[in-house]
C-alpha cells in the first residue's frame, strides 16, 4: 500500500521541541498549538521514543489523541537502535510506544537515524525491516520508512537492499546542500531519482535559519517585507519536487502561526528568490558556525549536566555578533541551573550520539575559553 501523497500536509508538526514550563511540557500551550494546526487543515504529527526524554509520545496522546477522532490525524514515531540490546526489545519498545501515544497503530513508522556504523548494523542484526513488514501486515503500522543521517553511499545500499521502504526522512535545508557531513543535495538527488517520497527534517536548521545577520535579513525583507526570515527556509524546501512533508519543531504559538501562514497558501520560490537564497548561503558560509541542529540527543546523557546545544547557540551568536551582551546574559542564566562548558570532562558520550558528528569535546574547550574565562 503506497502513501497517498494527496493526503499529506506540506507542513508537519514535529514534536521534538515542544514548549516547556517549569521543566515540564506545557500541556495547555501544546493543546493550543495542536488546535491551530488542525484548524488550518493540517494533520501530520512526528514524534519519537526519545524526544523530550520519552515524554513527547505521551504529550501527543494528551494533546492530540484524546482530543481528536483517530481518523482525523496521522501520527509517526520511530524505533531507536541505541535502545535495542536484544531481539525482544523491538516488540517491547513498540508496544510501549503504542501505550504512550494511546493508539492502536501508527500511520508512519520509522527506523530512527540510520547512519554508517552502529545504528544501521543494529537494525540489520535484529531484522527490523522484516519486523516492520510484519507490523504492517498486522495493521499496526500503515507505512514503513526511516530517518537518515548517513552517507549517500549507505543510502543507496539500504534502498537497494530494502525496496519495501516507502519514504525516507532526511535533513534538508539550503545551508546543508554542500555540507560535507550532511550532503543533503546528494541524498535528495538519490531519493528523487528513485521517486521515493521525502520527508524533510531540520528545514530551518534548528532555528539557525530563522535569524540572519543584518546584511542578509535586509535583503530578504527588501524582497518580501511581510514574510519572516524562517519562511524563506521553509519555502526553499517546499519548492523542491518530491518533498512530501516538511517537519517544523515548533516551540510556541507564534512559530506555529507563522509557519501556517507560509504553507496555507504556499508560494514556491521565484527564480530571483532562489538566486537570493544562493547569495545568502555564500554569505553564511563566510561566517564559521557550529553546525548544531539542537536535536538535544547529547543532553540527557551528559554526566556534567551541560546543555550543549544552548552553549553552541551562544557561541554561534557571538561569532556573528561579538558584542552581543544578550548572549552572555543568556549563558549566565543557563549555567545558573546547568553545567558550564568548562565542566566538560571529555567523556565522549555526546559525540557518540551526535547526528551531525560534531567534535563536541574540542568545541566545548573553545566555548569554555570564550564564556568561562574571566574578562580582564
């Protein structure tokens, strides 16, 4: 059974960066966001076993599943290779996901973060693709795919070996087209050549493409004065053939309203707008940035309690705006309740789970020098 692309909304609600209040997911605000999204005629929700420390699927149950008829929405979640230690774990995790989300089936189900090495090897070791087909036959999964953070060569290997795959989720945005680690243009080309529907993650690169240096923002606003900076990134991926759904990990109602406005009456980029995107990309590449997408996989396991993505966000801002006192204030507030960059003990746990393969230990040394060294 192939996916009916006509039923897939262009904007998907990613449940990885939900708003929090006092350290827990803000249920009231999430309900408001779900209502705004559904009332706009959109209905695709993406969660995962590990998002929000295991609380994202539960949030989906409380804000969506309990409040809307099951046939009115589509929900996707993911099987995490790193949580599988024995064959029985696959069924255990899946059944736990059904219970957490409060559903009898998932519309789309993904093997989470296939990449070269451990994750892909684990999925093959425990025959997870065949297991997924079994779940489809039982009606517990409607469509089977995977999210991908590996090399183009691995992508072709997986697709050749597993023609049963119905869709693939990749990181795609205008900045990562030529990124030597992400290689999103090559991944896109491979999937397009095989006519495999694409779900896009990180279209705004963890929020990085929502805030531009003044020079770039001025050009964007000159061309589209009534549109947000983030809308440019979303319209870029939305203009590409073969893109089925674009996930946005929206963290507040304002982001939700802005993104709905972008997709409600979607306008593909015009030729001169593509050219402006290319110019902005060149400008951004001239400013070195840490390529963190704030997925936060590194945070839960950090023995020092360092909120690594927020540290990197501070450094990226200071690289662009060296005199930005707000970033330093943000860091002081952050480290009043979490570890400092200088607390890093170089254990490597973070590097082992980073989908972007960042040299986090070295970057934390840089951050410590910039942020934790007393100013003379």
